[in-house]
């Protein structure tokens, strides 16, 4: 009796001991899990984390965000003495020689094209009727330009003939043209980008444009609106630009980029949306003043379809029609 009681006692002691061991295994395991998940989260919480382990080893490749880099530029005019200079240099790519490398590096480049592209474009250095040849327009492909805005006061300089020629040339070279009444889209790394272009140089604002912005917004992830507007040779945006930018944003624009004033104007963030009122001249032949030789391009970074950061890079047209980057 006593012996069997003693056996039962030993049995309970052993069982109790085993239970204690398994409980501590569970507790220690849970502590390890909590600790590792905290360390994983800490990568996102703090960029100056003091953790000694290499953060990249904790992220599997599928967890990397889908990153897209975009460059926006101001006015690109490949006619008049920009064209003459390239011909004299015997280099059709002369206007883009010093900037193409940087433009080619990013996923998407969106410019304002201020001239029609026609095969019989006459050579001239003066006047305000712009055009360029197929040969000089090759600089667009050379620089990796993806989308051009044609909603401006010069794309119609050769009437509907010039517009059609330009659109055909761009199509043959796989460059999208916006600003002619419809949305164009391009998908990069799983994010669908949409581009629209509008002109208000000689035109008032139009409720149909806002309708198009609203409709387009529902079909893309990021909507970039190019706008040709503002006062020439002024360094700050006017009230019309500021009001209209807000209307675009209310209707779904995710980026607003302006051109036409030939000077770089101010930028602002409105409800989280970057607005660049004017990026000035990128490729142009207005060599008669310092401000018209200065320009800016914007590099935008998106991750998983969200705007992360932007960087303004200054440019300067040192030789006729040829921009370069400056500090
Ligand atoms: Zn213009």
C-alpha cells in the first residue's frame, strides 16, 4: 500500500516536472517570437535603429516595396535656334547630351513638348512659329522620354497637320502623347500611372477638364496632371494657378506639374499632393537672360503606389538649347 502510494507520488512528481519544463519552453518560445517581431517592426519605425543585426536579412524579397522613379521637366522646345545649333554642331542629340544619362535612369519621364514634329520643318532662328524635324526629335527617345504633354500654346503652330504629324511620330517611337483630350497610362512595377495635360494660356478654366480628372482618377493608381499656365517671367504662381491646382487635387490629381512662364516658380504641398507651378525652361533658346536659362526637373519616388519623396534638381542652359545640371 505504502509502496504503491510512493510510486504514485513519484509519478506525480515526474508529471509535474515535465509540465513545468513544457510551460517554460512555451514561455521562452513566446518571448523569442515577440522579440523577433518587434525587431522586424523596428526597421519601419526608426531609420536610425540601433539594432546590430543587418535589417535586410529580416526582410524577404517579397516584402520589398515596389519603387518607381519619375522625372518631370518644364518646357522642351526643339525648334528655332535649338535646331539650328544642333545642325551646326552636326549632332541631332546635342540638346540632350548632358542630361540624357540622368533621364534614362528613371522609370518614367514626362515633359512638356512646346513644338510640333514635322518632316519638312523650315530652318529659322526668329519668330514664334515652332517646329522641329524627325532627326532632332530623336533626342526624346535618346533621353528615355515616355510621355509628352501637347496641351500648350505652340503644339498647334502648324495646325491639325502639325498635331497629327507629331502624334504619328510619337506613336512610331513609342512615346505617349497627352493633352489632346484623353488619358494616357503606363504601368510600372505594378503601379498604374495616368497622365493628363491642359492648357490655360489663352483659355479659361473648363469644368470638363475637372470631369476628365475625376473620371481618370478612378482608373489609375497615380494621376499626374501637366498644366500649361501662369504669367510669363514671374517667379511666383498667381491666384488662378493656386485655385485650379486645388480643384485638380479635389478631383483626384496626385501630382500637378506646371510650365509656360519660362521661369521656375514656387512649389507647395496641398493635402499631401505636390504642386510645381512652373519648372521653367528645360530645353529652350531664350539665351537673353539668366532666369530663362535656369530650369528645374523634379525626381519623384513612389513606393507601392504612394508618393514618398521628391527632389528638385536645378538645370542651366549654358550653350544654346543645351541644359546641364548645376549645384
Ligand atoms: Zn508656352
